[in-house]
């Protein structure tokens, strides 16, 4: 859905999706037994992705613009697939590696939640236009391997910006 609301002062968009992939290629980093080598292999996995994306641009006033976005992405493997991990997998009584089943694990590099809010305020003057603004963004936790061992926690970022554009539009600082 896309639409204009608030008497034309806001453009909004909502997207809902569902995907089921068979044999989606994923890169699987792993280590070999000693002497240790770091290698990558491509594996094919069935996956399921369900999500929602929302975004809007709102002209709050003639000088203040707000842009917001949010996404939810449930992305996981949807089949039994077993991989032995020299570094992290459990071992049996004889010291043999017990392979891990990745069914239901989150997909690599795919945070479940992301959000951002941008505000920009414009100040016109006889010498040009000044702009003050910033963006706050949030990135949910994500994994770097299909076994879900190497995880980066969630984080926030704040970016601030100030600029001046000459009245002619030729210069910008």
C-alpha cells in the first residue's frame, strides 16, 4: 500500500511479504581441525521469510521534514541440515564432534528489527538556506554464520548534519 494522508503532507508506504525459498544459497564459514584453516563453503538451504516494512515522509511544517521507517524480518532456515563445527559444536564421550541442526536458525546478516528516524529543519535567509538535521537508526542483532554462533548485538547510531546552501544554489558547505 502506498498513499498520501494528512491533507497531502505525508506520503506513507506499508509492505507485507512472505517468501519460501528452496535451495537458497548461503555462505558457511568454518574452521578445519588443527592445523586450523578458515574456509567458506556454499550450502543450499530451504528458508522462510516473513516481514513487514513501514515508511513515511511527513512535512510537519513548511520548514520541518520527518522521515521514519521500520522493518520486521523473520528469516530462518526451514529444513533439517546438520553441520559439524570444530570450534563450537558439542562432543560425545569419545571426543567426536556432534553435528548441529540449523533448522529454525536465523539467516545470516538479517536483523529481525530495523528502524530509523530522520529530522531536517530548514532556515531560509537572504544569503541562502541553512539546514540542521539528524538521523537516529537502530539495527537489531544479527548472525554471521548459519549455525548462529557468531552474533553481533543490536546497536543505535546518531548522525547529525548542518549545512548552508548559497542563495544561487551554486555553493554548499
